C-alpha cells in the first residue's frame, strides 16, 4: 500500500489543542502512516514570532510526541526553520515530493480559515500538483463553496474526494472534514498570557506546553 503522509505546518507560536486535534482528525480519517510536523521559519504572510525556534520546537515535541506509536510515526521536519529566506508552502511541498517520491500520498492539512485565503498563497494552484489537501472547519468558518473565493471554489469543485480516495492518490484531491469543532488560535493564547489570564490559557493549550511556557517565562509583557 502507498504510504500516506499527513503534513501539518504552522507558526505554532505556541502550539495548542486545535493543532493536535487537526492532526489527530486527519490521521484517523486517512489512516496515515506518518504525521509530519513543519514549524514555519519566516512565513511571508506573518510578522515575526514571539517565541524562538528552539522553544517552538520543544513545545511541539511535548504536544505531539504522545501521538507517536506503532501505527503512526510522528516526524518533526525543520526545513523551513533552516532556510534563511521567507518560506512558501509550495517550496516545502516540492522538497517533500523530492524526498518521498512520486507515489506517496502527501496530504497538506489546514483549517477552513486558511482555505478562504488560499488564492493569496504563492503559486497556490501548484499545490494541487504536489499534494492533496485535508481541510477541516472551524467555528465561524464553514466550507460552503459560496463562502470561498471563486477561483478556489472552482478548483475544489473537481477535486473533492473521500478519505479513502485521498489516501490512494499522490496529489490533486481535497478531503473536507466538517467535524473539528475547536475554536482556538495561538493569538488568543498569547493574549491571555500577556494579560496574566492563565486560567483562560489553560482551556486552550495542553498542560505540558503551558508548564513549559511558565518555566521559560514565554509570552510575557
């Protein structure tokens, strides 16, 4: 059977329960062999990050290492951090395709909020030639095609597929998962910590990550 690699990228500043839920959701739907975690280095659409690279990597390992087992291999891929130039998803997927070969099913995971902005990404149509997409809803962001930019809706109309079809396809398919009812963002966690509202942050991030944040005095004014 062709290997299925679920790819979860992001700033992870800090990693939170929503990131883990997204990874778990699609690894279950796709019966993925590997979850590849890709922390961003210098994402061109975002300002600088508050936590340094080493801290973000350490928090990711605390959050995702428990998912690693005999059925799912969790890999932390630092290629974007190691680049010295702004990072584009299309370049990362090209590198992954070279590494994993033409047959592997690569599934790039994202939330519905990212899908709504997909047509602003660099060479966004090329993403479908390199990988499949796995997209989950977030509260306030549904996946109805009328809510999407027309070019994105048009691309999706011919690419929607079941998890089994996506798993068997190397690229070009889109799996929608309207079941992720998690309304969490890293910016909300940072705002709570800046304001000293640790109780609010406790509801958004896993305990081991919050312990790390406290120990290293991160996200303080």
